[in-house]
C-alpha cells in the first residue's frame, strides 16, 4: 500500500499544493550547514563503507560555467551554489558531451560518448538493454525518483529506466511573481517551483530510507526569473535576463539544500550539480545552443557537496567530463560500475587535488549532429576533442575544410584558429578524434521511437526548430530581434 502511495504522482501534487498554502516564502529560507567537518584523504574513501548515503543529482538545463561567481563571474548570480563550492568540491574544467540536451543527457546517464550511446538525433532513444545508474541504485535498495521539465528526457526516450517514480510535476497556476523572457511561443508550462516543491516532499517522505533523487531544472532554459531577481541591477539585454534566471534557479537549489539541513540529512547525502550544456550569446556568431561545440556551450559547472564539509572548498583543476559523473558517484558509494563506460571515477583526482597533486585524465569528447532534427537529411556530425587546454573541432564529412585548432591556455575564448600554423600536438590529437567518429554502440543498432504531433509540438515549445528549417535553438536571437 505504501509503495502504491509513493508511486502515485498525485501524492506529490497534493502535498505540493499544501506546501504552497503554507507559504512560498518559507521555501527559500536557508539554514546553516549541518554537515560535520571532514578530511578528503580519510572521509572520502570511507563513504563506500557507510551504506547510508543518499544522492541528490541536480541538473540545471542551459547553465554555462562562466556565469557562476565561483567560476570567476563578477556578478552575484549564484550565492547558494558558491557557498556549496566553498564547503564542497568544485571541478573547474568540466565539459558536457554535447550542446543539445538529449544527446548530452544520454552520454551523462550511460557514461558513454555520443558516438557510442547512439542517441544523436531527435527520434533516438536509450534502449532497454542499457544499464543506467538508477537501475544500479534500485538494485542496491535505494528508492529512486526523477522529476523533470524538459521533454527531451521524457520516459519514451529511455531515461526512466531504474526509477521508481519518474514524472513531470503538474504545473501550478500561481506564478504571478515570475517573469518570462525569450521566444513568445517557447513556453514550458509551470516553473521550477513545481519541481522544488515536489522534491522537498519526496525527501520528507523518504527521509528514513536511502534514496536517489534526480531533478532537472528548466527555468534557466526559458529565461524565467522571480521578483527578487528582477530587482538585481543586471541590465535588460537577453544576457542580463539569463543572469537573473540563474539567480532564481540558485534560490530553488537553496530551498532544496535547506530541506536536507532541516531534516538533518545533509550529513548523509551527496549532492551533485551540473548542466547538460551552456548557452551562446553571439561569441561565435550563434545564439542559444545545439549549433556548435565552442566553450560557451560545452564548459559546464560541476559541483559536489559531500556528507562532510570541506572548509575552504576543494578545487579539482584537471579536465573532466560529464560521462565521469556516475562512474564517480558509484565508485564513492562502493556500488557496481556502469558496464563498458567511457567515463572514469574522479575519486583519484579528488584525492590528488587534496594532496596538491595533479592527475591528467583522459581527453574530453563532444558531439553534435548538426541536423539532428531533420530526418530528411543525412547526419552532419561535428565533434571536438580536448586534452587539457588543447582542443580541436571538425566536421567528419569535410574534416580538412572545417578543422579548427585552439590553445585554450592562451586563447580561452577560441578566437584564433591555429589551423594555418598547426602546433605539434595536433598530430597527437587528430587521430584520437578520427577514432572517436568510429565508436560503436555497445547495444548494436540505435533505438528509434515514434513521436506524435502533440509531443513534437511540446518539444518545439522549448525553443527548438525540429522537423523543418535550420536546426538548433533560436530563442536568444529572436528575443533581441523583438526588443
């Protein structure tokens, strides 16, 4: 009976409504940290022996790393996440595996680069034969829940595997305190408050059990912000509005972390925060995302709060990838690894950073089929390979013509293409990128799914052009044209 109650989405909608009546203002009250102080060298390896650690995985859609204060941004966009970094672990150089949500999330959840996951076009899906982290957690006795608002991670695309509860919260009507900017037709119903309220109630209901909770925040993608963020003196351009939306999302994260503190759960919970991709504002001629693989759309934040405080924070500087996230969490908890994953555990890099040492990790790959939404066209694969500050990008169909070579150490904004005077290290990286294009899916032929008209229109409401015209995400440019 209890399981049926917990599995019913109406349980969470009803309880979320009660929370609204209790007052939204209290939701954002943030208390001090309840985690005990710890030492990485001893307490990190000890996590696998505990057997009582929860995992809260927060995915903030469309969040680029360089817009967070903890990553050097001058504006106070992210006080909650910055405080988390000051008491946890910040990976300074993390890369997403695509600039399009579904492709990126398939890599993140499977631990496979896109060419091997096979999920690269709008009708592709993760097959049932894949093993996802939630399946491993559920087999280990965890209650697993996923709450999301982006249709690209809906259950029909295979992302629900292993979750006891996997749903999109029903939108509430009370959102008068929120502002929406961007494409007039690009509107996902509801707001991230719906997600936060449902998540808080899930945590309260399962406070005595081990749980895995996945939250996929969406308001930043939609450039939504609240009255408090509206009062910030950030300006009125689309880039300014984006910063306001980060502040609003950050407050939602704060409400969630406050719940863990209030229930005394922070001391037995790992919290991971990252993004599926970033957002461009014309740095290379494009606006939005899902168009190219430059740093503004693949450099994402990666933060981790452990069940103990790391006073002053730990910064891990070597290049890491989103495919490393679940291999790391599973390793920290002593759970079985993802089979055949390209990702590796970052635990050794964390321990090395705590000793003041550097560990070089495998190179990062990113991939984008530039016509992922046009099934009438043959794939147009764009890929990048980065080893620390050395990065190359090209299209497989015409590699010599499209080759771009960047030294991020001296050119972090990728302004100078070194193709005409290639550095010596290009001969090392290019064969690795060539090989990445030949990657094969471990489960054979890619699974495809039928997408009905209603669902396709919902996906288009995210601001993408799917099925006709130029593929990509156009909201930013459209906003500026209408201003």
